[in-house]
């Protein structure tokens, strides 16, 4: 069976006054039906832009998807007309945005905002939509949904707003949900609840999920496969287990080393990755991670490493690990 | 875990639309209600003017010219012996109509033009706004005089002329509001749910930009009344003897030192009307902000 979503070598560039920012530069990945994958990486590495590219919501006219294919159910989304694409959004693919505080319209009731998608795609009337919105609010765990459905966003707490965002995203029972750092702005206890909620909902409806995050802790628990992004490219991917236990790219190893762990002595210092990500307008020749990498060899500066299978079903774009050396695994 | 909800009736009853809520909030606002009350009262008085005073607006009492307030003439008479109170009541018809109808025309043109320029951006925006800039570059009064001569002298054409010149302000305001709002996250969210451009503009963008628009409109009502006054002064406004507050203020202004009450009464009336619109506008702006909902 073909995967639900096949992203093939997409390049999304932003044309700015200073030059062309290659925010996403040739990213490919697949998402199977019902599968949860994670896109991880630090801020500005292109995670969100690659997700917005799927929905064709990259801010125009500056941002543009230059090339590539996004096959959703064998249909290339990049070739659809605007109207056809509009019918996909919300109905087949939906997104949970990072900021529940600003992603809800302050002058519309929560109920109306949930029922919007149903009105667009399922031809529901407003009362029908409100009824469905109440059911959805109950489903995402809002107490007294029959009253809260008439509330405005500012009457909801941060966690509740994110629940409402989830309700909006699942309203039309899409086949794919993109969760763009859904738990960044809420506290740890709510994070766990929200992720369990998303997990249960996707499991129940066999929905695919792209989980975008920089929180490596949650990735291991919820995603089957992990894609690590750096400077607009995927630098490593494989099953969550493989990537965690034997990272094949020094960047992944660095990310893992900078996460606090309970099984280490308290006094141990976290190891940040030194330096800054490269300038995406004029990336350096060769490997994009070379300046921050402690294992750099001569080849890194000459040729751009491509993803290749390092161990079975575990791919990395690193000259060093492709030669068989993985010193960083000892240190982590 | 579907929850069976049998009837949709229960959801129709407590209908908290933006406007429904706004009215509830507006009714709690003391000053706004005073303002609205004054405007309504004045409108009723203007419509029922013949029932309130037995003087006609054009009746000349040549033995009683330029009198001060008395029991016979509550607000005195002007240089032609016309009762000021009667003229003030009849003049309210003209002035209220000028204030309100011109703003209606202004909104009908300015809102869609500004909203489409702001939402579409790019070339459409560029063309529309350059046209607006050209309109803006001419003095308003000059364009109105030009339109008056083209459209003819009836009072309806006066509304149209003032409206056709005034919409550029609202168009600019709306465009600015829409442009700043359209990059908000909730607009991306609405797009991500499959919202159409027009739907997003009307349902998401415009309600969020109503506050400044309403304030601008309420302040533009007295401005339109003044514009009419200025036009009457140069003889292309309302045709005499039809009274308007603006024309009365201009008449009174000529005799400001000898007969100050001739200026005083229409000026006070206009000031009170302005204040009433301002209170109402303020109240509306607050009422349309759901954050103040109690």
C-alpha cells in the first residue's frame, strides 16, 4: 500500500531583500496511514515551513514552494487549483498550531470556530455545527461543553484553548493532522494530557500525525519514526529507538546530550551544541553542520553529504558515520 | 464515546452572537445610552417638528426680528424674524440626515474597497490605493463643489457628493486594519480549515477591525454636518429657506457680537449632538470587544 503522504524533495524558499532564504531545501519523507512521525530540530530549521508547505500556506508572496512533489493519497497537492486545495484543508489535512493564544479569533465564540470547518466541508447549518462542536468539546475534555461552546477564546485557559484547537483540527475527521509544537506553550502536566488526547484520537480514527517538536522527550513516546531536521534538510531518520539509542549524526547526538535526564547524576552539566545554525541565504559548502561539529573531517567541507542507509532502516547524512565511525555514541 | 444530543433546540435559544452580546453590553453602558437617547429624541423631535412648534421654519415675523429668548420665541428670532426654535427643529432633519446618510454612503463604498485592497494586496491594492491617494490629494471642498455642479442641487445629491468624497478615509483605515490583521495566526488557522477569502474577510477580519471603523464613523458624522454648513455658507448646500444647523451657525456668526444667542443655540445643539455621537461611538467600540463581556 502506498503511504498516505509522500513528500518528495520539496524546496521552499523565501525571497527577502537580503537574498533567497532556503528554509526547506530538498526534504523528503513518507507518512503511512495511521502512523505518527516526528519532525525534530531546533528553532528555524524549517520544521514549520515544511509542514505549512504541505497545506500550501507558506506566506506569499515572499515564500514560495520552488519544486518537489507532495503526494497525498496519490494526488500531487502542488498541482491542485486553489479551490481544490481549499477543499483539502481542514477536510483531509488539518493543522494544530503552536500558539493557541493567537490562533483563535477573539471575536468569535469557540463553538463557531469549531463548526466553521463543518460548515465549509460538510454543509452543516450553524445549529448543527454548534451541536457537533459541543460533542467535540466534550471529546477533548472540556467540562460543561454545552455552556463553554458559547464562550469566547479569552474565557478559556491556555490548555483549554489548545484543546479547542484540537477539536477544530479533528472536526472534519481528516486523514492527516499536523501538530506544530502543540505543547510548547502549556505546562508539563497539560502537555502530557494533550499528547495522550491526540494519540487516542489519532488511534481511534486511524489518522496519520506529523508531530513537529523540539522536545525530544515526547518524541520517543509518541512517534514511531523520527526525522531530524537541520538547516532546511533532514539529516537523520529512522525508528525512534534507533535514533535515540544509536544516533548516526553528530547533530542528533548533540540534541540528545542537551536534554536533561533523570538517570544521570544531578551535578552533570548539560552539553549545549556550540555555535549557531548556518546562514540559510548562503549555506557553507559541504555539510551544513560542519562549523558546529566536533567530529569534522576533511571531506565534510568539500561535499554535501546525502542521506544513506547507515544501519538497516536508519538513514543519516553524515560523511563521518557513512565511513563507519561513530565516536559520539560512546559519549552519549 | 459519541454523546447523543437529540434536539438542536437547546442550541438555538441562548444565541450569543457578536451583535447580540454587543447590544447587551451597550445597554449597560450609561453614557452610550444617554448619547443614543439624545440622538433618538432629537430624531423624533425633528420628525414631529410641526407638533412641537406652531411656527413654520420659513415664517417671517417682520415686527419681531433679532429678538432674544422670550415666552413667545423660546430661542429668539433671526434677522428675518424667523423663530430660531422652529428652525432648529426643522434644521435637525437636514443635519441628522446629512450626518447619517453620508456616513452610510461612505461605509458602503469605503468598507468593501478598503477590505479588498487590504486582503488581496499586491497589484489590486496598489491600483486602488493610488486612486485613493489621488482623491486624497484634492481638497475635499473642491471635489464636492465639482460634484455638486455635476450631480445637481437636490439634497440627496448633497449626501451623495459628500459621501463620494468621504469614503477614501474609511477605505484607508479599513485597508490598514485588514493588512495588520491578516498576518495574525487565527487567519492562518481559518485558512488551514479551508476558509474562502471572502468568508475570512467578512467573518474574521472585519469584525476585528470594527472598533476603529465605528469610532471613525461617529467622528465623521459631525464632520459631515460641518461640511454641509460650509457648503450652505458658500451657497451650494441646502437651498434657503430650508434650515440646517450649519447654515444657522453661519448666520449667527455674522452677528456674534451684537446677537450672540443666534449663534449660541444652534452651536449648543450641534455640540450636544457631537457629544452624543461620541458617547455612542465609544460605547459601541467597547461593546464590540468581547473581552469586556461580563
